C-alpha cells in the first residue's frame, strides 16, 4: 500500500505533472506513474484533480495539456500552488 503523501508533496507532484505534460503535450497514465514513481491510481487521482482545476484534459488512458490561457486563468489552482514561496515574498 502506498504511503500517505503530505499536501505539500502532492502539490509539488501536481506542478511537476503539469510541467511534464506541457513539455510533451500529452502523456499516458502509465508513463506518468513510471516517471514519478507512484501508482497509476495516484496518477489518476492527480490528473482528476488537475482536470477539475482546468489545468489538463483527460483522454482515454492519459492526459493532454490545456491551452495556457485556460491554465493561467484558474485562480483557485494558482492560490494553492507554491504557497510557501508566496508567503516568503
């Protein structure tokens, strides 16, 4: 069974998944799970969360990047990422 992930690690993984997908334009769930060393179910939940934030689009077996204007306009996502860095500013 997978160890629980603290919110900061999860948010960091979300950001890394976004970067990975945006650089490649698409990725499979298996590819993401292998790359980040987590289960496919973890990746599925991460991708599901990112889709709710309008950061990516799920497709059968994988994920594609959204146009940057859609991602950049999602205030809720921006407020929940890199919180420590924002507080330091």
